[in-house]
């Protein structure tokens, strides 16, 4: 479980490290909030960056008649290159990865 968390965080760090268009015009993105907890029954983590990107996730080990393995719930949000605010909530369990995209309305986008 910890390997999955570390892999996800490393992949995210790599994605943020890739060169972007007009890097000189944009200030560097900083992590403004970060928290995580891992134990034998599961994990949870969350982070937020100065550009409004955030992610939170909880994973719980299930060992019952309905499911054996990891059940994960979480969400993430970011601003796409075209300025659109994207928010996705997801569940990943015995039925696979099940994302639900939520379109942010202009009022919420203006407040961010």
C-alpha cells in the first residue's frame, strides 16, 4: 500500500516537473498543504498547491465476502490549460476505477 502511495506521489511530482509553455511568466508552484497517514488497514493523504490543484484519497483494505483487496475513494481538482476548472471524484474497488467529473460553475471558478 505504501508503495502505491509513493508511486502516485512520485508520478505527480514528475508531471509537475515537466517543462511548461511560458514557464518564465508563471511563478513556481508550491505545496501549501500536505498530510498523509499509512497503517496496516489503509491509508489517506491530501495535498494542495499554490495554483489551486489539490488531491485527497483514502484507501481501506477490505477482507470480507463482498470484496478482498483495496477500496479507494478520493477526488482531485485542477485548472486545465484552457482555464477550465476540472474536479473529479472517484471510487476504485472490485468494480474498477469509477470517476465522476464535476464541472465547476463560473461562480466557483471566480472564487478560486
